[in-house]
C-alpha cells in the first residue's frame, strides 16, 4: 500500500468509528459498563409483538446453545448498550430496548458484551425468533430496521443473540500490565507499523509518557496485539488493529512527534480509543483477573 493510500483508508475507517460505535463510547460505558449476562429467564421475544408506541425495539439475549434462535428460557442481557443514530440506551432487566423514532430505515448497533460472541444470524426462517445482528468489525452487532408508514408499531423483531464460548479466554491486559509483566509476553518480537521491535524495545516504548501521540497509539496497539496473540476474542478489534498499524506505518515510528491537535491524531484517536476499550475488557473479551 502506498503512503498516499494509507491516510485515505485510515480516514475513511475513522469516520465510520466516529459516526458509529465510538460516537457514544463514553456514554455507552456509563450506561451499564457492559454488565454481565443476566440470569433472569424470559420467554422468546416473539411474545412481545409490538413496540410500546411505534419506534424501534427488540430483544438482546444469551443464546446459550448458540443456534441463533430464541429458545424458551434463554435469558435476556441486562445493560447491553444499544445505539440508533445519535441515540443510546441500555437494555432493561429482561433484555429489551426501545427507541422512539419516526418512519425510515435505521441501523441498530449493540456493543458485544464482554466475554461473548455473536450468535449465527438470520437462521431458521422466523424473523421474530432469530438473531438479526452481524459483526461490523468494530465491536458491535448491527442490523437494519425499517419503519414503514402504517406498520411502524410492528418492529419487535430486531433482535441480537450472544453466547459465551465454552473455553474461557485468558482476559485482556492494559499497557500497564504488559509493561510490568514481561514474563507474560507470548512473543520475543513484535511488528508495529512495519517496524520490528524486540520485547525490550517494545516495553521501553510502553514506558514513554510524552505528548507525542505516536506513544499513545503504540501503547494501545502493542497491548491489543498481545491480547489477541494470547487467545482473546479478536472479532471486535481485528480491523481496528489493521488500521492502527497503517496509521503507525504512515505517522510513526514511535517517537516521531505527532501533536494532539494534528490532523494525523484526528484520524488516529478513534482507533486508539476502541483498542483502549478492548484492552480494558469493555468489548468482546473480558479483562484479566
């Protein structure tokens, strides 16, 4: 990839982050801090045929057998963060959410609860019982909901299933963890932005606390890469890591000198923020004990 093409690709994907899952990342974190799966058993979401008064609504549930279907007794997910455009909410105690909106087509996004993965999407032939969400590669399950004139109350089938893998993930570590636990590193070298760093050199990079934003990106990127290598779920950050690598290739290496107010950091900051959320156990993998 040419140097000219890299900033364009990073900019396009950054805009997706800014207008999508990161637009309300801080609010999302506060709206329930991605609470664990609820233990309250509920009937399938088909039992709720209509939204309270039109609008967008649906069910977020723990698909315990990972079949993509809302089976009787499978519990809802409490506190799952749901966004529609500029609006954000959290699911209630039974796993339901609701947005009061007018007619039109809307993208509904649910942040992947920590320690879970997306259920199979659109299976079984019954849209009121299956999971509608697919990964956007940015830590969310997304689906499109359309409200048509005269039918705006019939939209209770925009539902999202998640399941807990049977093998426990080791959990994610922050830059502070990886800096202070060199024995836990699964590799002796790491490539960041096309530059190969030894473990010692990478740890030295993690120890830098400069205004230079390449150090900020380096810390979150190195940590995210290590968290994936040790076996954590990569589904919510793989594309972001690739973009952050492109960013470091274009604006790095670490220590090059990128100011916080620069255009480069406007492109890079959303990538850093999403990886930081991942490293802190707020997305598709839990934090280390």
